């Protein structure tokens, strides 16, 4: 008689989903991206993913951005980077940090020129550096696809604002629960790193938590 052996495999716990709602020309948003890449990813990147939506108002198919038309262009470029990165958020996060340049406590050196013709060389160089195809990225940026990505984000962002009533960006959610108490202009503070890492660790249901969760 043939015996059948059933092997038990442990199911991997789902990754924690961190969401941020942001603007290209918001100085606090620029700093948040840099701080997340340099402090949050090394600590809890193995148990979490980062999703990002761009703020804007959908006015009958045309997105209006808080800091004007150039910010919408910068948002579109980075939304396209997200689209082309697929599930690998590290790629688009590195791209944003690269094109923004070095950051201070609030704001980054090149943040307010993203999307302008003067920053084209830097944006292309950063795409190559992080493994994005510049022709594909530039094509998305100039096409209806980029516009539709921005409209999708604007519609979703409106829903979140209506649900939580927060004004100002960036704001952050962890597994659907609002982490931000105000808007996160303190993301450079060590206490912010500690609190966000703790929120991600607390939300993770697996037993294979990284060392940062036990610090």
C-alpha cells in the first residue's frame, strides 16, 4: 500500500502595509521619503511594504495640485516611477530620494525643481541608477497613462481626507490605521523613527520579527 506523507508548511505572515499620502513640493514630504529609506527600511523593511498616493484635486478629469502645475508634473513623474517599479517599492523610493537630493530636517535640495526641464538630466541619471528604464518612464510621464495615474491617486486621496479629516501632508497609515496625529513634519526625529517602527512591529503577526522589534 502506498503511504502518503503530508508535509506541514508554515504560512508566512502577511507584510504590514504602510501608506503615505504626499506632495512633491511639500518639504515635510521630501524629508519623509529620505528618512523612511534610511531609517525605517533597514529596521523593518523585511516585514513591511510602502504604498504612496499623490495629493491632488480631480477637477473634471484635470488634477489640480496644492503647489501648482509644476508640482503636478513632479507628482506624475514619480507616480510613473511607482507604476514601473511594480511591487518593488524600494526602487521608486530610491528614485524619489535620488531626484530630491540631500535633505535637511525639513526639505531637500532639488525637491522643488523635480519635473522642470532643468532637472531632466538628474531625473534620467537617477532612473538609470535605480534600475528604471528612462525611455519607459519618460513615455509614461508624457502620456495619458501618467495623467490617469494622478487622477486615480487624487480620487483615493479625497476619500482618505474625508474619512480622517486631516489637513496637511505627509500623513501615514499602518495596516489601514492612521499613524499620523497631525502631519508628519517630524519624520527626522529619532522618536518618530521609534514610534513608526513600533507601529509596524505591533501590526506584524509573524514570529520572525526583525531585531528592531525587540529593541
